[in-house]
C-alpha cells in the first residue's frame, strides 16, 4: 500500500430528510478516482464521522470498499476519545475491508504525551490495520508533539501521520521524521504545497472533493520537485480555499458539492447549511472559474 499524492477526505452526502445519500456518495467516489485521487478517507472529520450511527458507518465503509474495488487504498476514520473504543472500531473497519486506519488524537480528554504514546501503540498492536496518526489540535485540544511522533514512528504498524498544523516549524519538524516506512501527509490544504516541497509525501485534502484533478496536478508538481509549477497550481486554487474559509469544515465543501450536483448540501445538527448568499455565491463563482483547470490533464 502506497500512501502519497492527492488523498481525499470524503464528505458524506445526506438527503434533506437526514438519511445517507448513497447514490451521491458513489458518484463522489467515482469522480474522485476519475480525477486521479490516489486514496480515499471514509468517515473522517470532513465526513461528519461523529454524526454517523453505527449502521451508517458500516454502510458507508462497505460501499466504499466495494465501489473502489482495490483501485486506490480506502482509509477508515477510527479515532475515538478512548483507547478501547478506538481499538474496537479499528478492528471493525478491518473486518469491513479498509486498508488502513486514520486515528485522530483523543479529543476532549486532553491526554499527556506519554498517554498518546500508549494510546497509539495499543491501537497499532491490537487494531488489525496499519495506523496513520492524525494531529489536528484546533479540533481536539490535543497537540501531538514531534518528539511523540518520533517515539511512535518506529512501530511496524504505524505507517505515517496526517499533520494539520501549518506553521513552518511544525512542517519542518515532521518532515524530518519522514522516511521509507513512515510517511508525512499534510492535513492542511492551504499549506499543502509547502509541506510537500519540504518532504511530505502527499496531502489528505478537503478541497479535493470539489476539484480532484486540479489538486492532483498540484500534488504531482510538488511531488516531482517542480517548485515553481507547484506554487503556480497552488495559487490557482487559493481563491477556492479562501471561499471555503467562510464557515467550519465541512459546511462550505458540502455547499460546493451541491453546486456541482452531488448531494444537496444537507448537514446534521449542530452544523447548519451556509446562511449567507454571498458566501454561497463566492464558492459557486470560484468553482466556475476553476472548471477549465479542474478538467485539464
């Protein structure tokens, strides 16, 4: 299993009445693969994982594994606040056919760094899947420090990290830990190109839901070491990233998907659909301007 390049953190389409929109989800998967996306994350934070019932999680992951049919890796979000629950869900994802687990740092409980080491070690040893660490302190109130990552990266079943902190010092520190058996994946679209030019193998992206081909092109340029072209392609995407910054993820990206005819933008409370017409217009306008880029080879 190779984890690199453009990896999409899939949104989860819902119907207006609240049920899963599996037809839209399947179309989203196909659009991603046709656009060159190199792996898919199911039931991550963009996928509103914490709003899914257990049977819905099963349906989404089972559907994704079947639809993808081995064309790209399928990564399941399995992180919970407690270690035992995380192990249970990771084992379950393995049974459903996932290729790897994306395991966020325990949220709300604010563990120590030594607690994080014990947590991820237990999940790696008992979960039955290769583990990708996920650090996103803006959502979890828990920051996994580089020295903690260094202590974990040697475990044979811990294969990489999704690092969502975008400051230069953190990017460099995590890049220095990457190697043949431990990949660094950016978790921030805005700084993705700089992370990849510094040594990240790829990016787990939100905006790739909307423009998979354009995001893959940017990742290809960065992965190939073409600094000028990578930054040019990143700059072309910047207006869309700025438009998506109008509300917390995944609210804007689901509005964008609805504009592209995938789902109707429905969310589950306490998340609400975009309220401002100007925000929605900005997303639609930037998507329209990006259409030639999004469809280019």
